[in-house]
C-alpha cells in the first residue's frame, strides 16, 4: 500500500514538471532485499506546491519543507530537496534552503541513508557512496563525521542502531567521531534517546548493539547505573561467569530472537541493586540481601527519567521485584504458586528466570517444575471465580472491615488448593473457623 501510494505521488509530481524520487531508508532497505517500513518522497516541488497538488495533506514539518500526503490509505512524507543551515541546539537546523537532489543527499546523516531511487526509470541515484557502503556492510557518515554528529547528537545513537539492526560495522573515522561526541548525547530529549535505545534492545542483534553502546561510552551516559555492575563480584559457586555486568550481558545473549520490551528491560535492570546491597557475611560469603527491591526502585527511576509509558513501567517493575521468588517454587503452597502463575507478567518473569539461571549456575530445575505445573493447571482457570464475596459475609452478620479481605483471601486459598469447592462449603468453613 505504501509503495503504491509513493509511486502515485511521484508520478503526479512528475506530470507537473517536478523532480520526485524515493528517498532514504526505503531505498536502503530495497537494495538490501528488506521490506521497507515506510516510503518517503523527495522532490523539487516546494511545500506550497505539494499542498496544491494533493487534496489531503498535513504540514507536519513545513518549516523544513516536509508535507504529509494522505494517499491511497497510506501516509507518505514528501520533502522538498533542501540544505540545512547552522545547528545550534545539537538537534535541529536554524534554517533551511532549497536545493537539488545532490545537495539534499549531502546534508543527510549516513551514506546508506543518502540514496535516492527513481521508480519510473528503475534507477538508483547515489551521490555519497551509499551503494558501496551497503555492499561493505558499513555505517559511514556523509562528509566530515565530526560535523555530522555535532549537528545532530541523535545521530550518535542512530549510528549504533543501524549497525545493530543491519548487522553492519561502523567506519573507523565515524567511530572515532562518535567516541568524541558521545558525552554530548544529553542534548537529545529523553524520549528520543529512549526510542533509539529500545530499537537496539529489541533487535535480534541486540548484543552487538549493547557492546557498541558500552564501548562508545553512550551506555554510561544513558544508564550510569549499569557502570557500577562492572567489577561487582558475586559468589563463584552460584555465579562462575563473573561479575554482575558480565552476568547481565550473558543473559542478553541468551534471550530468544523476538522479545517483549518489558522482558529485555527486566533482564537489563534485574540486578542493578546488587552493588549498593553487596556485603560479605561472617563466613566470608558475598550476599546481596534485598537487592531485588532496590533494583525495582532503581528501575522505576530510570524508566521515569527516560519517559517510558506507564504500561511498560507496570510490566517491568514486578518482574524485577519478584525475580528472586522463583527460588522458592518447590516449597510454595499450591495457592501461592497459582497466584504467581496468574500474574500478567508471568511469561516474561519465567523467561527472565530461565536466562538468569543459564547465565549463572545453569540449573533449570525450578523452570522445568513451572513448565510442568503450567501443563498440570492448564485445564482449569488458575484463578477461578470466587466462591463467596463480601455480601455473603454481611449476610452472616459480619461488619465490613479489615477482616473481610483476610477471610476472603483464606477462602480463595482453600479453593485454589481444592479443599473448598462450593459456596456452601465455604460458608460452612467460615462458620466453623470463625465461630466467634
């Protein structure tokens, strides 16, 4: 749908005498044999000329020559060929001037994003060496890399994101400039940092991206809390792999190709509380008492700082706070186990537990037990409808208060364990248990 709409827009612009081409990422992806996520069009037409040609438009960035054209059920960004003026905020040019296709290509970030494609002539226009870099699997800044990063600090993260998602290496000159400008990443808004960071973590090639973030210094700029994991040693009998940073990195490598964002964040954050809680007891053993609670508090502050939406925060915090509860699974009452497995975050918690074990002592006994229990409990709801409610207690003569929830919880526990199975049994049990 997007390509058909983009082609239609190109053809319409051309019939009116304007130059029009596919631009940027969609050209890159087509040359790599990937399905483009969307299509952008670059043109010699001015914004007001684009608006006059198409009935449904939105001026999303008219000051930068960008008009959103609604065509054939798709939304296509149509941008006038432009050059940029000076950048003073580290993100946006103060002014733009209109130019030709070559001038437009030379103001872009990386060579692989500076390509154009003429769909009518089936021809790639390459003014910056992007095709050659695609063949070399190389991320290279257009022109002077230090100037490109100085203009827009978001490009620091974009370089690593493209290297991660495409499995490319970064050109030495571009890498050197990236190291130079990494401390300036906070010129970028927290939301934009978060979005690029998440794309890196959600990539199947996330470990490559994580290592690039670490080696570049961007990781300690974005998540200084991660730096304290380095050198934080652990009991070798449980963690033969090494310190907490090594453990966390190993867990990232053990995740499946496709993961949810809460899961990968839980892996990253689950042991943040170990450095501040580390102690050596009288026997000489290293302990991290209560580290899971501290990790959850630290995770919350990080995600608020990076402006994560509440639904992501609400999914990550329980996984981090409760990850140590999995060691108690063999001794849990059936009711406790069922409540645990009924948590909305349980699938991610279980995967977190799996890679936590594989990234340390390697014992998966509790994981296997939970898989078996999930099969055992699969024939009925983990949490069935309650046998009684507060109205039943009032009918028995109880006055509403704190004990209501305690009694209802006690009834549910016995229901989950199979010792109470009907309303009548529940009321009879209450009458005998709470005769006073």
